[in-house]
């Protein structure tokens, strides 16, 4: 396969599953001989919250060759700001519920001279975007669940309930109170994986009994944490978040209606003593391992790149979407809590962020 595949990524130094997936895909493509890169503005930039060794292009601009493909986050898209006029582009929608946050108008999407390709990460995302954008044919690129990293510990299970509070900090305070107030919670460890590094999350989930999937109130593109928890052998309960509905078809997952927090607490406590749970845990892990594979993602990526190159396009100058970050930020509402901190980027000596840190209540894709 000739030409490069270049993923434009923001320089966020806090766990975001969507960014991690982009880096994972760079590694995957390079392993099969595709010349793939991450593109971040700051020379020498590396993410600190996971092992980051992928080949990287730097600078605010670069030149695309006639067969190059530029892959962009859905929330980096702004009308009248074509990042590579005349080039081959992909809008990678890792969160279909927020796909139009930065393009709220009813006009042509995304308002560029040439139509880009459109990828998504779940069955629900493909169906939703097909309806919202009849002129597009969304291409499904399934996530990979690393079942080598996310695997059961050899030491058995701890009576622990884990979740990630970042996207629902207010409801998480209620959830914690409900569990603590229940007599069944005696001697149970509660663990919030918010802001915990990727490898440490895998260690915690390896011997956790139950994982609660909260997700984002505005909806999830897929839901990496519950899938990774199942791969780790956890029993999972929680909210599907739309895009995660397919994950809740697993035999080790129990879906709870949105905002039924008391029911959610009850189910988590009940699952701690589920009969024959070892068999259920194993079945859930196998269910994930059979579906979200490197092989499936590789085949989908190769086809997605082929489709992107088949669209009109050629050599073009490209500008990193961080160049219009101020305009991007205007589309994001400010959350009531600012529970994520990000250091100013080295590319910004005046202290201006390259990416929207704690001002953003929604994710670039999936949570870490």
C-alpha cells in the first residue's frame, strides 16, 4: 500500500481512549507495512499516560503526497477550515453523539470543497451517521481490545467495585453514597479509575469483581472501559450509552436504564455474589476476545484507507486543527466541575493550550 496514513492528534496529557486508539492504529498499520504516523504540533511531544513510542510528525503544517490520507478527530472539524484542501481526508467519528458539536448548522457537512471519507467505531454509530448524513457511507472500524494487557489476575478476585467518575462526577457522588449506605457493602473496596494510567487500570481491573459503566451523559461512541473490564474478567453493569449497546450483549454484562442510579448500585452489589460467576466471567472475556480483534481492525482499516484514496484528492498542504483551537473551543459548553488538569503545551510559550483541557465536558472519542 503506497502513501502515508497520518493521524492528527491533540496534545492532551490525561487519559483519553480515543487518542490511545489512534496511536494503537498507527502501530497496527506499521506492523503490516503501511507508512503511518501520528501528527502533533510540538517537536518531541510524547504522551505520558501510556507507553508512547509511535513515529510522529511535528509542526503546524506539512505537505501531503498524492496518496497520503489525513485522519482527523470528529470534533476537530470546523466548516470553512479545510485542514488539507484537495487532499485525501478521513473524519474519524469516535463519538457519533458529538459528531456535529463543532458543525451545528444544517448545511452541507463538513463544508469542505471535497467530501472526506467517514469512519466510525460501533454499529450504532454507523446507523446514526448513515441517517444524519445520507450522502455518506460510514465505514466501521472496530476497536481492538487488548486481551493480553486486560486479562484476569492469577491471584483471584478482590471484593471490589470499580468505575470511572470523570464523565459523570455528580452522579458518581450519589452512586458512592448509595453503595456505602447499603449493608451489603461491608468490607467492599470502591475504586475510581479516573486519571489512573492505562497500565495501572489494567492491573486494577485484573482482580476487580464488578465494574460499573457510567459513560458520558451525551452518549458514547462505543465504550472502551466496560469492554476492557470484561476482557479482564470483571462482571459489568451500567449504562450502554448508545454506542455501547453491542458490548452489553456479552454474557457478563447487565444493562441498566439511564440514570437509574439506585438500580445500578443494587445490581453491582448483587453481582458480587452471583452464582457460578467464574464461568460467567470466562464467557464474557471470550465473547470480547472473539469480536474485537487485531485481525478485524486490520481488515477494516485497509478497506477504509482504500475507500478514502478512491475519493477525489491528491497532493495538498495540510494544517493541523490545533491552528483553529480557539474557534473549536467556542463550540464546547463549560462543565460544572473542572476535574481534569493539563499542563500548558511546550508548543505554547505564552501558556495557550494546544488542546481543550478541562473546558471540555465531552471526549475526543472514548474514555481511557
